[in-house]
C-alpha cells in the first residue's frame, strides 16, 4: 500500500478509536509505515486548542470563532505532522478531520456552510483525505456508548454529548450527506455491528 491519508468520521460513540487501532495494526503487519493521530489535536499547539473546544469549561465560543479555532488547530496539524509524514511515504490515519467541522458546526449548529468553506480555503486550501470511513449508527445508541466511555475514563470532554438529540440527529444526517456527495472518497460502515465485523468491512474497503 502506498502512502495514504485516511480519516475516520462519525457521531459520538461510533467506535472510531477502536477501529483505527485495529486498522493501523493490520496495515503494519502488512508492511505499511503508519502514523495515527486525532483532531482537534495531534501536535502540541493543536492539543492546547482541543482543550478550548471539547471541554465544557473551555469557553463559550460563537459559531465562527469555534470554526476558526478548529481550522487553526488543523493547519498546525497538517503543517507539522500530516504533510511531513506523507512526504516520507507514510500512511496517516486520523480520528476526525474537516468533515467533522462541516458536520458539527455546519449541520449540527446550523452555521453557514459557505463561511466554513471560506475559512477552509484560507487556512488549509483543498487539502483533504484520500479515503474516509464514516462509522454510522443510531444517535441514541452512540450517545449511550459515549457517555459510558466518558464515565469509565473520568473524562471531562463531554461538551458535545450534552447537546440535545435534535443536534445529534442533524449531525448524523450531515455526515451522511457528505458521504453521499463524495462517494469515491467515503465508505459508510454500519457501526451497529460487532467490532470484528466492522473491522472486516473496513479492511475490505481499503484501497
């Protein structure tokens, strides 16, 4: 497998982290040099911004400010980690990327999609993944899983879990809309299945 930028997307509790770990290990076993990372975050500057965005006490940002913070972190992530790794011939697997900003801020929060596109153009241009896996499952199932994980980990990254069901339904439909609009890049994976079935489906769709 040649160098590739792969992303995983989905709502809360979709199981992205688990599947990224499984895929990365399988690729390594097949001789691929793999780096795994996440958004917001991945590099020290972006991790600092993450604390502002995903914790309830991180600040009360308006939609545009929040969008710009996400893309600020993403620009640092690309310039410091993702692009250099790709230039070295490595495969990068990332937990969330630009599609999440469009789905969460655009569809979930009803923020102007054209403004998101403008911020994207200024900050990262047309940089996008080669392949994206959307782990899709019903909203209530995902939230139940996510809240249990946060409780088990004593995590305070619960800003989005506390938003109402209507937000998460818009979010899910936003992701599905993005996937249907870019069918060559996206693969929709049924995240209601067991871990091994999901992993097998992802592996089957790796280009």
